[in-house]
C-alpha cells in the first residue's frame, strides 16, 4: 500500500494522512517517520518540485530606471466611415463620436505601450524623453 507523489504524507500501513507534511520538507532525502496513528515506522522520500516564471517589468521599474526604447510610432484613423460602421454594428454605440487619429508606440524592451489621440490627420504627438 505504498503511496507515491501525494500532496500530504500518507502512512503506507494505515493510510493515515498527515496534515503538516511540510514540516518534513527539510528532512534528509530519505528518512524514517513514525506514524502517529498506528505507531509503525515507514520510509519517507520528499520530492520537491520547483518551477520558475518570469515576466518583463516596465523600464521605469528597473534600478535605476532606464528610458523606454520606442518602436516606430504607428497610427489608426478613426474616420467618419469607421464611426458609421461602429454605429451600425453596435446599437448602443456613442453616436456623436468625432473622427480622430490614434497614435501608438511600443517599447522594444518592455511591454509598455503609449496611446495618444489627436485630430484626424494630426502629426505624431510623442516626444522622445532625454536619453
Ligand atoms: Zn499508520
Ligand atoms: Zn520600456
């Protein structure tokens, strides 16, 4: 009645389940444990699995902060035609929306992007920060 890869230590004789198994996590690789239920000794092996996850943080959160390295800005024109189509597709769309141009740029080093709304045909509004 051996038990393998259980979340809690289980006695192989009586199936008693320990509720504080973590207390054994830094015991030697293989140790002998007394079952508090049936009193028998059994061999315990602790299998510890470690995972790592990473994700980018904003350049501004680096120590010290570094300037974003912006990609070439791109824009989308939200002209009258697009607004008319939105109004047709979504009955609850805001019908008095003015046409505009949306500029976007993304940082090559982190996942931050910037959006700025200007009038239709407007120039790129982004100003590069001091390097
Ligand atoms: Zn037991
Ligand atoms: Zn950045």
